């Protein structure tokens, strides 16, 4: 209810700033504010640490472990000066109110449809050309709670190689325990986001996709296990 109330409150301004691609940074500021208010209102407190020096306005591929619906809000909060456009599952647009803004602001993909997957690339290119970054959860969804970090899909790494943009891995600690998909579990508490060192893709080709994907997952899994996600 809190999420819906906040969206309704700011929806007129959000609709205006989504009407033109060049106004997306202002929408992004509102989305970050929405996320922060929602997290705070739900009783969460959070911190962000970083090993990466992000350049303002530069294109990046932000990826993160996916454990909860809180993860996108934490990613937005952690990245201030590089507006992120998410690539996500098409079925999320069915969520009342939120789904409409998700549809308007994100690149949606139906993974079972080849045409939809192919169409991600020109859409991503237009956002990158406008100076924005891309955000993807490479596990492709929230895995079972017994899984520390699921196998990665190719999409984020294929895009990063094709457009030669650096990958920035992020680890979210706390959402799995405090806001899981298990009913009557979790509650208010402390969350944290850790931004790992940047992984460069300059000079890589599609032949490097599997090794890049696997090595990135290995680095993130070590961080996940070390931080007790």
C-alpha cells in the first residue's frame, strides 16, 4: 500500500518526465526518492560501500544478485549520477500502478520470444546513446532461497561486450532475510549494498562471453558467501 500511495502522489510528475527520453534523468531522481521513502517507511536502514570510482554520465552495465523486490530500489539508491534503465521481465508490467511505470521506464523482454529478446538491443542502444546506463539482474529472476547465487543468463554480458561498456557488480545484503518471498517472514532491519570493482570489457568480443560471464559470477559468489547474504 505504501508503494502504491507514493507512486500515486508523484505520478503526474513522473508521467511528464517519462514523456521524453532526454527528461529521463529527472524521472530517475523521482524514482530514487520513491525508493528511499519506501525503504525508510518499511522500517529499513541501509548503507552503501564501494570499491568502484564511477564517472558521472558514463555508460555502465550494473548487475546485482537478486534476492528480493527490494534489490532494484537499493540499486537505484546506490547509483546517483549514472541514470539506470532496467532490463526486466515483461510480466512485471501486470502489477497494478507500478507495472505501468515499469513499462514506461524500462526495457521489457519476453524471454520465451526470440523477437522480444532481439528487440532489447536497439532499445538498449538508444538509452546508451542518450548517456544512460543499463541495469540487469543476470540470474533472470529471484532464485530459491537455498541458492546463494544462481547461474547467470547471457544478456547482460552480451550487451556489455557489444557496446563495450564496463560491468559494475553489486551485492545486496539483507533483503533475502528481511523481505523474502516466504509469507510471514522477515521484517524491518539493516540492509547494505556493496559495489564491487569495475570489470572492463574494452577489446572483448562475443567469443569472450562465456568466460566473462563465468568469471564475473565467480567473483560475485565469493562476495555473496563472504558477506553472508
